[in-house]
C-alpha cells in the first residue's frame, strides 16, 4: 500500500516551521550572549572604570572618627581604606602586611565590611592599627569607593588622597613610591581609584541589576 504524498502546501508549512525554529534559536543564543557580555562587563567594571575622587573637604571627619575609634593624637598618619568584597583586597592587604608601616608614621587599615580571614590579627602583628567600619559609616565620611590611600601631614594637612594603582589591572600598588616622593617634597598627582563601590549611590550606579554587590 503506497503512502500518501505530502501536498505542496504541507511541504511549504514544514519548511516555514523549520525556519521559524531556527530563527527562534538564533534569537535565544543572541540574547544569551548579550546577557553574558553584560555580566562580564559588570564584573570587571570596577577595575576598568575609575571611581570619582573623594571629597577632600569632608575628611576632617575621618580624623575625628579615628580618634573615636581609640587612636592616639596622630602625628603623620596614613589611612589605607580597603573593602572586604573587592577583588583586589587580598593582594593589597598582603602587600601592606609584608612591607609594614613607614617609620615615624601611624598607619591605619580601615577595613570596610565584615572582617574575615584573621585580618585584624595580621594587621596588628605587622604594626598597623586595624579599624573595622560599615559601608554606611565610611560613606558618611565622604568616601564612596575603595581602595583609597589618605596620607596626612602632622598638622592634619592632606598630602595625598587617591588610589594605589596606575592601571586597571590593580596588580602593582604604588603607595610606597608615592609616599617617598611626598617625603622628598615632590608634588604628587592622585592616582585613579580602580576598585569597588562602597556607597549605596555608587553601587546603584555601577551595578543596577545587583550582580556585584549585596544590598
């Protein structure tokens, strides 16, 4: 018994259906690729785009806050602001602990967010004062991103306020070189801040989908 042959209209509908499935697959794959690109872009944003410079006129509050956290009346002071949830934190913290504080300078590691992996003990063993602070507290002091180096002269004058790196890879901190230049009386331009948003405002601006930062 012979099988009935498909009519021309049935064959046409079959071809159209197959073409439609192929177009749908292309749209799905294109959308997926776009989402992946957006995710990867968001994950790398903090170390590609420099964050805004801190507000210098609000840093008097930082000195007052450090007194409240139990510090002595500072002579020369350096504050290293690093965030717990930033990808460069581990390497920068290791760098600081390895070289230790500079002579005749009180140095504070201002750690933003939950403390972890024994950083308080390691900081103190290396000679730093360790202060743990919440994101909201740091934002109230006029600092919205990290890592930031704030270097103060003995009279409270800000000698340096800026980042640690001259490249988005954030692989070679230049704090020691910067501070040596300052000690020689050279004028030092602040480096860009490549790192992570701390304030709610910057987190919303750089990560509106909530892919990087926890609320």
